């Protein structure tokens, strides 16, 4: 067998170039940071009624009440 090179790997040749991958990653991280700040600034969510949440989930799934 001959020498194997990463460049010759057909799977790797279909990947976008590194700068594009890094730019996409940074774009996703910025969006995540903005969403986190929005969530923090939206205030306190208040108490959660877990029984109500479970009931609504069962109803939306078409399941009988527990």
C-alpha cells in the first residue's frame, strides 16, 4: 500500500475550508451569547407548576391523565 495522506481522504475533501468553519463556529457562539443575555434580562420566570406541565404534556401527546 502507498502512503496515505489526509488530503487524499474523500471525506475530508468535502469539508469547508478551516476559516469558514471557524467563522461559522464564531457566528453560532455569538448567537448563543445573545440568547443567554436575552434570557437573563427577561427577568424571573416565576414558580413552575410541574403537575400542570405534566398534565399539559400528556394532553398534547394524547395520553390519558395519570
